[in-house]
């Protein structure tokens, strides 16, 4: 039997980089970086699909510059909605699966409870609206699909909040971090491993594959604020012996209104992952365990070093 062909888009991003590893046991992985497959080039994207004829399309590429999207709505729409629609059309026409990633930004963050897949989206930013449009286009195509909404993504590779906090904590005696937005820090490693496990189960369980197509939430378990997240990252780094100037108690809580940005952020980014865990027999780990792994896995050349200029 010929191994399935898995086309991985966004292979040089945080999640895409982890997917390169996680997808390998499932078949022939065709990793495409942004330079090799630019989602803004829809003609080129269609040609790539027609040439490679994948059985599974894993779309880890997106326009993720949340604030810049406010001034580039057309580009955000093309990458986050028009390109996924093309991928979905290909999947529908060829019986392929499409695995696509979305975001907590499709919600306004106003409700107090964690959001389920049944809750009505109400995005407040250009980025959130473009991601919701992508979700809707995929669902409307009729293709076999998995849309995984996630939040607060980080990894040992690439730029993210946790690594920024470590850098700033090495430079400064105190920090000011937003404390009235809550969510679950979720590692790219966890997202990739869960994605691969889901795809494996679809390959091996025909009955599951018949009913599994749809929308799911995927985050680590539990929640914290950006302020609590920063304190935890710094505490774990100090426990590892890293030379930081800022102690956890020197991280000062501030309100969202004290740190205005072009794009609104959801105050509540918590996502209820019950549907995913039930459908695929999973238990997701707490966010704190994953952050501990990040601190221990960061490359040495990216750690704070008092002998090296920052």
C-alpha cells in the first residue's frame, strides 16, 4: 500500500517546525516553507496542489501579525481565508483531508466561561475576522477537515511571549505585564503531537474518520493571565539558574487599557477542549508542565548570558 502524501504548509513556523517531526511516521511528508509555498500567491498554491496531489493537507501557514493586520486587511484575508478556501476546494474535489489551525481571536472574550465550539464567534480584530472567514470557507466546502482552534502558542524556536519575557527579565529590574487577559499557554510541540495522533487515528479507524470531520479546540489545560505566565516563566528560569535581573515578584500587573495596541485582544481566551478529548480519547496536559519543558529545551545561545550583549 502506498504511504499517504502529507503536504505541510508553513513548515518554517513554530507549529510547522514541530509538525515536520511529528508527521513523519504517518507517510511521505512534503514540508513547504513560506519561500516554497507563499499563500498570498493563489495561482502558485493551486499549481503546487496539482503537482504534488497530497492525500492530507496540513496548513500551519497563516497571517499572524495581529496588529499589522489592522492596516493590511486584504493581505490578512488572502492568507487566512482565500488560501484556506483553495485548500478546502482541492480537498473536496480529491477526497483529501485538510487539517487547519485557527485561533481564540474568533471570539470577543466577553463571556466568563471557557468557549466551546458551539459558542457564537464575534471577532473584534481584522486578524480574528480573517481567521473566522477561513473556518467558514472550509466548513462550507464540504471537504473532510479538522479545524483546530488554539491560543497563546509558543515554542523553543522562533519569537514568542515567553522568550521575550526572558530577554526583558535579563535586561530590567522590573516588568509591567497585562493581568486582565486570561488563556492557556500552548506549546507548538503539543499542537504538533496531538495533530499527528489525530491523523493516525483517522488512518487506522474508518468509523472514526466517517464522523470526525469538524471543528475542535486544542489548548493545554488550565489557564493563567499574561502576568501570571510571565511570573511563572521567570521563576522557572531562575530555578534553572539563569542570570535574570527581574524576580517574579517584580513583575507588576497592569490593565489592558494601560498597554494599548492597534488590535483588540480577547479578555477571555480560554477554550473548552472537551470535544477533542472525548472524540479522540486524549488527555491534554496542564500548561505549566509544557512551559517547564520550554525552559529546559531552549538552545543555550538563546538563554540570557551576562557575558553576552543582549
